[in-house]
């Protein structure tokens, strides 16, 4: 593993010599190569699908794993879109002349070697490899065991394109030892690896965060809330709450708990129940909620659970202060929304809560790179530092200062 | 420790309610209180000095530890200067309207609770507390054992000012258990602490980096180089090289190794030796250097040593590529300089090396917050992410997105 990472690190220097046009040309070749190798990719995927059936993977997992011509084409299109992005490295982020007449430029540069740990979907392999290549980073990929044949086949196609262009195949690497021990080694190799991005279950992310000596940008859970204030437009409130819960319950920016201002609970809760019943949402509520509508009881444990399913906690709170108090206690710092027409109440909410994304009168479902207008998305970071919230390709860069003098000394 | 940090975290919320003017008023009161308590501070410091003498601290350490009226006044002035800085939180860093007509504002916010581990100089206690307070962060301070009485006295004065203003004293805390075990606990408390900044010896920083689960911004060693190219103005080259080494050898941005282009080694080395001899610099050189001037031999171990003293390695290299190769192998990513009049050579150097600060025709000694024009300095980060190089007060902030809608759903 050490030798492998040493080679990956050494390979990273060659990326600095490529122009943006060269990188984009190679990315387009990679897209074409994926299309040209559709049969090979489908054959490799068929092995994973057969193994998955043998291992009785859930139908949801099997669907995520599956590749056909259309999905392989979508992977190629994604790479072409990444080729179309502005080059994130070499940008002058800031610049000034100091009192000593030194001219300082703060310039974006690649991070270096990035390890990415992810699960089942094989398209993550090509997406991530392309994002890293575009930003002049070496990627070390550790995909899910269940997608091993597919991931290998994809990496082989991308590496062949690198070699055709006289570039080292190490620029896009699969981790040589994909066992738990391999991961344990990878996350301690701070000499060669500059960043680890774990995407996956809570267990994996916790393990990586607790044990890595390499910097980690987590893509962790979202315990998201929507608070309906007494000054909300009720029609908007119902529409936004339903959207935040049911439009795609299995993702991290979906709402898990709805907070309702006590001042309007009697009016609002029956309307909300009617709307959620139509969506077959499984409702749980605090005792005050239960006095107004018939729902199961929500415990503190429920308020702390990311359901990732069509289940919703409801809690009646004392105004915006009550909402803030609940969110400070149970929120995970991901996405929180307030529905209100009152500007002072809205500002209290925006300033009183520490989260990546805070919404006034909109659904928490908008927390993603596409909706934010970042183009291709690396993920949604739950880190507080380096990258927070939707993480575009700029999240794969850092910076250096270039300082131009004419003989200055101190 | 856990209860203590829980209270620190809880206290952090009150900082969001203070206006910039209120914060600056309190900082000025703190400065006045330090001056008013000069006698008490000097008494506490006298105890540390007596202990230091008993424990036979070096005269350099004793000097760093010492407080008199003038130094206490300087601490107060530093706080007043921090009061005069622009408020780093609440700034709109970016803003745009998305395709869904959501108005997004990216706003700077405090990081939260910051643990700072540092050594002997008591003024770091007041500087850091003021920087954290100004940026609306809670600080948990762990100073050196040898300065314990001084640090406690300083913290007491600052805390009294907080309490006079009806603020919790937990906003500026000294760690309750300052033993090695206390530090071990602190750096694992990611539930309550958002960032750890270790400043001090290599051992401490390595220990914290390897064991923390909290994010760490390191202030680590500087293995800095200056490369004199064949196209250098020789007069500038000598002046810059001498400055980078001797102006203050004990700091991280001082040069440790001088690289000289083979094409001009015969001409340059005698001039350099003459200049360094005047400064009583202890010179070591590679075998090629030794063929031209009489110096001790520099081994690979020497090239890897941060002397922090008036000792210099010299190596003859094959042009800028040779210099880059040496720096990639031995550099610590801190500050590197090239002396040349050739623009293409300069750009090769700037692009070929990954370091926080890269100089053309200037001394590496300029890598600090003051020289960069950042005002008060938190330190010089050797991290690659979050904050890199000179770290001003902005390095104590992160951001959130505030998103204003009018009923948007997905």
C-alpha cells in the first residue's frame, strides 16, 4: 500500500504540466472510450449482478448496481459535462501589493492525492475520477465490494485513455487492498494522501473520522427540520413541508422533523395531517401534537433518528425560540428551514442556528450542488471547515501564495 | 472535562447576540483591565519566574516568560489593535440567485469552540483570547506549565471583564486539566470542540495531529529553501540569502538550505561564503560545494533538519529542475524562494513546487500575517486545507448559506 501511494503521489506532479485544453481533450476521450466499451462494461457488471443475486442484495441495491447502455451513456455524458466546466485550478483568488511592495497572488491549486471511499453505484467511479482529473488531483478510489467487477472495468477504460496520452495510470487508481485493513491503512497515510472523502453509511464515516490522520471531508447524515411559524402563509407551509419530506425521503436533505408554532398548531396540524395522509406518510408527534391530531408518539429517540423513509416527527414548539432550541439540540448542521412572512423572525432563525444551509420559505431539498448552480457535485459536506454544504469541484482545490519581489529583505 | 466543554459550547451561542460595537467595547475594557492589574500580573509572573529559575529554564525561555510593565502594556495595545480590525463574521462572502429564483448568501460565521495549545509566552493568552472573542469564538486555552500562574492571572482579568458585561466567563477558558491526559481528552471532544490549533514543538504537533478527532490546523516546522538561479542578480541573491538565514534564525520562515545553480556555483559560492562568514553562519555543503569553498559536509540528514539556528546547508543543483527536485524531496511546504531575472524559470519554480508561499526575488522571512497585511496573526498554518500559510483572523471563521425563497419546492 505504501509503495502504491508513493507512486500515486509521484504521479501527481505530471498533472501540473497539462493545460486545461489537454485535460478536457483527455476527458472527452474517456467519455468516448466508455461508450466504445459498453459491451465489456456490461459483461463485468453482469458478474456483479449475479454475485448480488447470490448474496441476496435488496432490490434497491441491485437497481443502484445495475448498468445498461443508457446508464453507461449517462456516465459518458457526465464526463463530457465535467470537461465543459471552467478549470478550477490556476485561478487568481485574490491579489494585492503589500506595504513592502511585494506583489502577492493567491492562486487555486489541486489538493494532491484524494482518497474516496464510496458504495454501490458504479457511476461514482467515473464521476469522481473525472472530477479529480479535471481539478488536477490524483484519485485513489475504494468502491463497494458488490460493484468490484464493474468498478475495475470502468477504471481499466479510463486508465487505458491515460496511457494512450502518455500519462501514468496511477492518476486514477483503485485501492490495491480493498479490505477493511486496506482502508485502515489508507486513512493513516498522511505522508502521501492529502484528503479522504468518505461517502456512505454512518458506520463507515464514523470509523474514518475517528481513525484517519489524513484530513477528512465527511458526507454524513442530515437531521433536517422545517419550522412553520405563526406568520407563515399556510398554503406555502403545507406545500413546502410535504415536498421536504416526500419528494425523495431517502436522501440527506429530506426533512425528518416538522416543528409547528404553538400559536397556530390547532389550525395547522389538521391541514398538515390531511396533506401527509395523501402521501401515506407515517406520522409521529409530541404530546401536544397528539392532543390535536391522532398520531403515534414521537420520543426523543425519534427526534434523533434520520429515517431516510416516508416517516415524519411533528413537534409543537413555543415560537421561533422553541424551534431554535429543538434544532440546536437535535439538528446535524445540514439543512434547516423556516416558513414565515415575518422578516425579524426569519433573521432570528438564520442567525440562531449553525447549519450549512438555512432556508426561508423554501424546501430543504434544494441543498445540492446542482440546485446551488455549482455544476457537477462532489457531494454534500457535513464538515464545518474546508468545504461546507454542497461541494462543487472547487472543493477539490486549495491554494498557494505566489509572491513577486525585486530584492526585498526584512 | 466533558461538562466543562459542554458549558463552553453552550456559552458560544451568546456570542451571536453581540454587535461588533459591543465586542469592540468589551475588548477595550479588557485592555484597560490588563493595564489596571499590572501589579497583580507581575506578581503572578514572579512566581513563574521563580519556578523557572528553580527548574533551570534556559535564558531564552526565561526571557519569553518574563512580564514587566512594558510587556503588559504591549499586550493591552495588541488587544486594542484587534478591537480595531473589521468584524470577520457576518460578511457576505458570495451571493447569487439560482435558476429556481432562490437568493443565496454565503455568510462568514464563527467556527464555534476553538482549543489552542501553546507554550511559554504569556502574551499568547491575551492575544488568542482577544482574536477568538473578536471573531465570536469561544476559546479553550492550554498554555505551557511554566507560565501557569501568569496565564491564570491574565485569564482572570479577561473573565472579570466578561462578567462585568453579563457574559459567561466560559467564553475565555483555561483548560481545567492541563496535564498530558487533559490534552488527550480535549483533542477527542469533537462533539464540543470545532477546531484545535497546536503551536509548539514538533512532538506536540505530531501527537495532536495523530490523535485528534477534532479538526486540527497545525503550526508546524518550516524547512525553507532559497534557490539562486544562473540568471540571478548576484547582489540581490547574496542580500536575500543572508537575510533569509540570519535576520531571525529561530523562526519557521527562516531558510535552512541554500540551493545554487551549478552554472554559477564557482562565481557565487565564494561571494556567499564571504557574506555568511561576516554573520558567523555555520556553513555545511554538498561535495560539489566542498570542491569550491571550504565548509563542513552536509548529509541528507542535514538537508532534512530545521536548525532554527545560524547554521546553513548549501547544495549545488542542476538548474531550476534540480532545485525543484530537492525541494519536493526535503521541503515542508512552508516558504520557498527563487532568485532569478528569467520569467520562464521563475514560473517553473512557482508552478513546480507545492508550498504555502513561493517567492521570486524576495526573502522567505516575509511569510507572516503582518507582512502579508492581514493585521493580527493567529499563526502560520502548515495545513493544506482550511487555512494555509499566514493565518489572519479570517482563519477563525467558517461560513453558512442563507437561502431566501418564496415557496419554492422541488
